[in-house]
C-alpha cells in the first residue's frame, strides 16, 4: 500500500471530525436511552466548555470599575477559570495591579504588558481598548462572573472524569498494587474535590452575621436552661463540663494499651445511637466489625464475654442478649473496618455517610493507625500524624459533627509516680493536643502497675474496677476528673460517685 493512502478506519481509530460523534449523540438522544460506554467515548472529540464573551465581559467590567470588583475576584475567581490564555494573562496582570495597589486602566495595563513582552500574546493594544468598551452595562458583572465560574467547574468535572476513565483503563497495568476499592475511592475523591471547590466560593461572612448567629445560640440557651447543646455521652459529669459533644469539635480519648479506650468510646456510641436514636459512624482500624458488634451486644446485655465465648448463658441471659440484639438492629451505626485507612479516603467515606444517612457523630479507633499518602508525610512520622490530626479536625468542621478519636499514650506515664497521665504523654505529635477541642486521659487504678496499695481484701474489692477520665483539655469549659467504674466482664464503663465521708 502506498504511504499516502488513506488508512481503513478501525474500532481503535478516533473519528476525524465532529460529524460522526454528533450523529451518535443525536441517535441516543432520539432513543431517550443512557448512552453506552462506546458512544460516550466517541462523543469525547469535543471542545471543552467555555464562554469567550463572558470572559471578556468580566475583564471589561474589571477595567471599568476595578476597585470593588477586583477585591471580590481575588477571593472568588481563580485565574484558571479563564479558558483562553489571552484572557487569563490580562486577568493575572489585573490581580497583580490590585496586589500592588497600582491604578488600573487601559493605559497602565497596556504599558505593563508591553514592558513584559506580553502585549502581542493578548492581541495588542487594540485588544485592550476593545476589552474596555466591550460591556456597555458593567452592572451585569455578577452574571458574567457566574458564567465563567460555571464553565470552569464543568471543565474541572470533565478533567476529573477523564482521569477516572484513564485510571480505570490502566488498572492492572501500571498500578498492580492498587485494588479496585482503592481505585473507586480515588475516583470519588476527584469528583468530591470539584464539589469542594464549588463550596469554597461562598466568601467570608461579615461580623454582623456572626454576631446574629452567636445571639441565636445564646437565646436558645436562655430558653432551654440546663439542656445540653450537643450530643449526650451518657455520663452526666462529662456532659455537664462539655455541654454535650458539639458539632465541629474533636474529642481525643487517650490511654495506654488495654485500658479500655475502645470500650469507653463504644459505650458513648451505643448511648447516642441506641438510646438517643442518632446515626453514628465508626471507623475501626484495629478491630473487626464482627468483634466490635459482639462487644456491643455483651455490653448492652450486661453479659460476660467469657461466658458467651464458652456458650454458658442462662435463660435470663439469653433473653437479655435477644433484647440487646433487637435494640442494636434498630440503631443506625455504620462501621467501616478498613485497616490502614488513608485520611483522604476516610473523609470521602464520611462525606458520603453524611449525605446518604445523615450521621451526626464519628468515632475513630484509633488515630495512630490512620495513614497519610502525602509526600511530606512519607519520611516523617510526626508530620504524618500532624496531617492526620488536622485532617480529622477539618472533617469535623466541614460536616459539623463531633468526632471522637482514640489515641495512644507513650510509656512515660508508667514510670511516673501515681501513674497519672498528662497531656504531654500523647504519643508522637503535639499537634494532637493542639487540634483537639477536648482531651480525655483514661486510666484505671487496678490495671497493671497502677494498682493502689490497700490494707485488706474488703478495701481491695471496693477499689476493683475504679477508673477515671481526666478531662485535661476543654476548650469551651472546665477541666476535671470524671469518676468511672469498669465492669470488666461486660467491658462497660459506668459512672462512679464518691461516697460521703462518715463523720
């Protein structure tokens, strides 16, 4: 065959013009059906969405009235929103003028572009003069800006979708270590990132708006004296000090291993989800969902895990277990047991649960098992923990839900006299203490080396199970000790009240 002959079209050969894709699009429009993957791929031979007129309209309004509009655009209109390089170059130069507090008009703009050899790139001095007179009514600026932003968002969405298609085709070739679930999570992150960029354009609220919000919250407290503003934990003293778990707050519960962190946190989750009928999410990176639910059943029914494991339950205990099962089946507790979960994947899953099921509380067990895939975090564990902690706090604010995070304490507490933990015992990073709104340090007096000296068996029995949650940090309230008692066989913490001293 001659070299200049026309090749025969194959299934792998892209269409040479827009006629064939247009015809296929028209076909599936007429059928009123969802297009197939082949039809969609064939229709990709199209220009990205943009509006040159709207872009020029925005630039014209900025040239005619730069003082107010440039300050608004600096926050709400990124340079990438301009599709054409010429328009983007002019816009970037206008922002540069604004940042340097220089006067903006066609003359100064033309001079600056000429000095930097950019004037020919934007179409010459005539193009700048044309921009200035392009819009006869500058008051239509918000409408032009919205068109530019909408087209930018559509291009970002197309870009994210194209990446998802590319990675789907390349799955199993270049990324052999990535499983299909991770691929789906990353695809969702790209789409959600576009949504986040849309929500970020709301701008900064004025002080008067915040004052009215604060007055509304104060008015509610005055009208409902003594009522919790947040979610009840099930422990009265903790509720009194915190006013309940507040939306947007991060509550760190830290302890040495086997002190009962998971049991305490799940007691709180159980109270919120079962007794208060509020949806909750649990990210269990250490324990399987089956084991976690088994512990919930044992705790709810006040049974012995050892008796249950051996199958030695009385009739009354079996009835209690059946009732606990019915209670938990009605509760909206969503458990994710993915080990080594990445903080970005966790945020994506949490957003989905918030949107689909309206979760109002999240528990993470535990912080040191969460990972971060950023480059900065790869070689430095402290930076990784700092990024994870900041990510969790950001998630709490974004979803406006309280997040309970379990964390480990270092071994320094075991060598301290009395073994009372302090904030500096938080393991691996001080950023946890910094990001947290509340920090509770859990300790048990009868655990390991923390046993207290007692004079007789009666006193020893009385001290058995004594525990304490030391509220070492409370950003919006007092700090104090919450006295608890740990029911070992049922893995449950209950409140303990000090007995009045006999006269």
